[in-house]
């Protein structure tokens, strides 16, 4: 069964298509992802965002630098800890996020063309199950490895 290869290929193609479409708005897919996360959780610590996005802090810092340079995000110091930066959208990001929401809808419609809404919902639920299965397998493996290291 070629399930994993097909899933990987679908992911690669969707990413390539999203990259191409996002570029028309002067943004990369990675920058778009950061903007979307900040929009959902303004005031989030930069370190929390890196963890949430499963991204190295230095990689995220570069993305945020570019978003700040473009006037879409701002860093604000934390009142209780000077080492912490919190992230906020700037007014200029709102129209862009509106356009990107429309683009997300277009990308989704293109990807799901010819698939009924019921089948799309079922597929999403199945993909969530697959994600949970793999996440649980990773956690189980990490726990087993930790036990082996302790008890050798």
C-alpha cells in the first residue's frame, strides 16, 4: 500500500501550490503560518510560538524579523520579564490576513474539488485519527527509550 508515499506527495504538492499562491501576496507560506498563529493568540511569547510551530527559535526569529520589517508584526517586551518578547499584529497585517483567508479557502476548494463535503469531513476525521496514532506511537517510543536509559 502506497499510503504514506501518497500522503507525502499530497503534502509536498499542496505546499508548493500554497507557496506559489502566497508569493503573489508578497509573503511566504512560513510567514503566513506565523501571522495566522499570532492572529489566533496575540501576545504569545516568541518561545511559545516556536514550540507550537515545532520550529527552531533561530528560524522563527528570522521569520519574525522579516514580518516586523514589513510592518505586519511587532515585538513587545514582557512587563514581568525583560528577556521575553510577546508578539502582536500591526494594523497593516489585517488586510493581508483577510486576503490570505480568501486564499486559504481557494486552496482548500481546489484541493477538495470533486470530493463531497461529507467525504471531506470523514477524511479530515480520519487524518486526525492518523495524526493521533502517530503522535501516540512517538510518545510510546520516547517513553520506552527513557526507561531503557534509566534501567539499561
